[in-house]
C-alpha cells in the first residue's frame, strides 16, 4: 500500500489538514516562512537550495489557500477526462501539482529543495495515484502512452536562474533526445539500479508493486 495526501479533502481548510498535526502528522503549516517549529521535523536543517548550494537553512512552510484551490475535485476531474498522456501531464502538472507546492509554500516552492519537505512525497504519491486513476480509464492504451520533454525548456531554465545542462547530464544514458519514451533511463543516483520509464508505467508491476486505496 502506498501513502498519499488526498489534497482535495483539504481545499476548504488547508491549515486544519491532518498532515499538519504536530503529534500525528508532519508538523504545523508555519507562518511567514519561519522555521517549522513543532512535530517530527522541528528545526530540520537543510543544505541544498535552488539558489545557493550547501547553505545552512531550516525547513519552512508558508501556506497559500488560493493556490491550493488547484487541488479541487473539479480540477482533478478535468485532468482525468483528458485523452493522451501529453494532455494529462499538462493538466495535472498545472493545477493539482502546482497546488501542493504553492499551497504548502516555503521549501516546497524551491524547485531543487522541495523534496526536503517530507510532505513532498505525500503530494507526489497523490499525483501518482491520480495518474494511475487516469490510466485505469483506458489501461490497455495508457500503460504504454508516454511523451513530453525530458529536458527543461530554455524559458524554465532562465526563470529559475539555471544554466543549460551539459551532455554529462543530458546524454548520461546515451539518449540525448528530448522526447520521453518508454526506453528512457531513469537515473536513480546509485540508490537502486537504474530503471526505464517502461519499468514504472504499471503501478502493479515488479518495480513499484503498490496500490492506492
Ligand atoms: Cu512536484
């Protein structure tokens, strides 16, 4: 079984969400970008950010109810009704994806450091669950439907002050194409063996072997 944050349940009262419970959850939502000061990640010290590598700073959150409205069931239904992977990706990444990052705010808005907030994983497993629900609507076709860029656009790089990556990153697996295919290698940073996109298309497959209930 995989854990996730069903964000749609909390759109009416984000800061009252069970995920922010200091005793049974991930600590309070925080205010004005101050350090998370209760719960299991109190004063958690972080080092890598989007802006300065190896700085010393703390885990922060700064909730934004307006942005979190992207997680509504209506928005999810709109995405679930798309036909192709490309359409589904664009839809899910715009509303439900942005909702979690911008709704929690703080560290979750840092495009490099956001996985430093453990809530990142509950947010992304929720997106994974929504993608699986989309796949289930036409499983025969959608277990192999893939597409989209696998390198960032120039405008995204510029917006985040990133330089364009060199071939050591773009061609690390000998695949310099910028369209994602089932054969594209997912680099696992040495934590586990690399896999391909095709290896993770089926939630019930050998590599992921999970279910959302
Ligand atoms: Cu994300």
